[in-house]
C-alpha cells in the first residue's frame, strides 16, 4: 500500500470537549470565499516565543492498534519527532545531516560505514545512548515480525551480523553491496533510536532521546508529552504538548477557529477551507512548500499503457502549470513529470516538452487516435478529484477523452490503486533520492505504483549506489530522472504545498517531511 498515515477508525475521542462538531462555525462543503477574502500567506508567524506554555494539537482519530513504536506501520506519527531522534536526518535540500551521529565515513567502495555517536546523550529514563542501542534499534526494524515499512529497504542492505560496536560511541555497519547513499536510508521516520531491550514495551512507553518525554498516551485518543530538560540540543521552548483525537475534519477546523486547539495535525486543508482559516482573527495557515507529491500512474502492464508512445502522449498533452493553477489554486509547483522536488540538490532542472499536436501524432502512430479511457479518483485526499478533473480538461486538445470515475475512499488503496489503468495518487516528499527512485520506480518494488520496468533505469541506480564521487553520483541520479520523464508510466503533474491550520498564538512553526521543529515552536510572547 502507499505509505500514508495509519487509517483512522470510526471512534472519535476528545476528552472534555464534546460537541465540537456542533459549534456551527464552519461547514466545509460551503466555505468558498468571495473576492474580498485575502490570499493564503506564504508562511506562518516567525518571532519570539514565550518560554513555557502548552501547545494543543488535534489529530484524526486512529486505530485502536496505534502505537508509539516508530518502526511500526501503525505508529502515532505526530508523537515520534518529539519523543525520539534518529542517527541522521535530512535537511530541506535533501542532504543528510547529523542527529545522534555526529559524523560518519565509509571505506573506499562504500561497503562499510562507520558512525561516531554524540557523547552525553540520555534516554528519558536516564540511560546513556550507545552504539548497542543503535544496533538494537536497527535490528528491531529489520525483524520480520515488526513488519516495518523501512524493513524491506534496510534488509536489502544489511545482512545478519552486519552491525558491530568497536566501542560504546562507534557503530560500524557492513553492507551486502556498495551504497554511497546508505546514511540517507536511516533518515526515514521508522528509524528512530530506542533503548536496547525495549521493543516489547516501546509502543506504550515512548522512551527515546527526543526533546519531549511521554506523560500519557491513549491509542486513538488523548495524550500528553512534557519538555525533557536533559535533551542534548537543549530544552524545548514549550513546557508540553497535549494531543486530542477528533475524527471529523469539520470539527477539527471548528475547534481551531474557536480557540480550543492550536494546531491541526495530519490534515491538509483544502484551498477554500484554508482561505476561511487564514481570514479569521484567531487562526492562520502555514504553508509547507512542495510537501506533497501528486502522481497519475499509468499501469505499465495494462493494454492501454504498455506502448511507450501512448505514455509519452499522455505527458506531452498537458501543461503542469495549468494543473497547479486549477487544482491547487497556485499553492504548489509544476512537476513536469519529474518526481524529484525542485528544491533538492540532485534535481534535474530540465523541462520536458508540452506539445498537444505531437501527442496527437504519437497516439495516431500507436493506433490510438481519439484515445478514450477512465481516470479514477476519490475523496481520500482533498486534491485528488480537482487533479483528475484538471488533467481531464487539459488533455482534450490532444484528442484524449477521459471519464472521471469516483471510487470509495475506504477502498481506494485496496481496490483501485495499482489495479486500474489510470488513477491519481500522492506521496509525501522528504525522501532521500536513493530511496525515492529505488523504492517507487525500480523494477519489482512493492511500492512501484505503475509497475513500470526499465533495465536502463535500474542500471543507473546500481551505478549511482556504487559511485563514491558526489558529483558523478549526482549526474547518474539526474540521468535516471531523464529516463523517468521520457519513458516511465508515471506522471508527476505537481508538488502541492501542505496547508496547515494553526492558531495565531503559534510562532516558529517550521515543517519538513511532515515533521516540525519541536525545539523552536512556541506560543507568542
């Protein structure tokens, strides 16, 4: 399945705040703004936060199987970055930077990596973080019984006995094959560090090295975390954060407008709702640029899209900027069928053609003149249907006739995704380049949503992994992007800004990869 957040259950819990959905402050189906409504701001408030205070976060109600085990596919995502740290993390340019590992190096061919860990790092229970904890954490991810989404990725790299600790602050990992980008694969949010021997209980204890420690947690319900004074990077600004589960999107927005919560987590506001929120006196909207990556996969194994000429025509037939302007009202960036976000250091800055006449010619060559098929969408995500409709309208000039089919959101990713010839989908950006291209586009990957296969592309990825020179490796990844653009069965019409609702009291909200800066966020002084 596509790596979305855990599916929400029907049970909504908001302790002490019953009846939020009945506030009557906003009805999302009818919140289209008039021309006097201000535009959505580019960024939320930046300023001096008062030391202390508690942030109130509303999130969708999740499954009763929800856990604080970050390795799990059912993890309570918004707690993780507050409770835990990884060995390394990504910055906004897609570069791997230190977290619990202060530095790292590889041997000449990239088969052995050595990580030097920070000294003086403590877990919330007072234990010191060591290389033994790092080995244990990674082994927990690799354990088939954990069924971690990152387990498949790391298992292809690390064999049994591949990790050793020459001393308490040194971790050495021997890989099965060379990989010059290996540290980046440890930046996934499933790769947080936990204490040695804690796997059986970590789902409820949440013991990590993060800037906050757990005080309470109810799966699919409420929870609280408190500032951890001994965090290695310093104490966070806030004293604590309280989490509330509210199932209904309307109720979450109403609670924000009523001043009962300070931030809505895991909800990308649709454009009309975001305008209403940003125009209110109590709330505003933070824009996380290009945080969501929207795709239109063409099933490579289908009769419709097995011909490269048809796939090329589907791309040449539309202008992505028109899709951004129509489906996102300008709150995003055109993708031009390159899945790598434009702000990444390895991004291939070459725009493909937009040529409806050439698309017509290719379709005629392929015996598909007047091509007609269905494009599937659902209400699973607010932008899916606007994207499908915008694409349908954009390709008409090339003689392509698409019929938009709406499917149930409950079964979209079990009965439509990777099964219908043409559909809409999305991912979250923030993946390292090696994982993005290998996990989602390599032949045979379980996350390859178009089932595309190209030996040249796979070979470029293998060469990039074995290339230790940064500049030459970047060129190989850019060559791989060209193959995706020219041949793949995946369209990337756009990257969407994530629109986050938050109180005007909140300052220094900064988000990347669906994780915000827990150390700096605070309430207005």
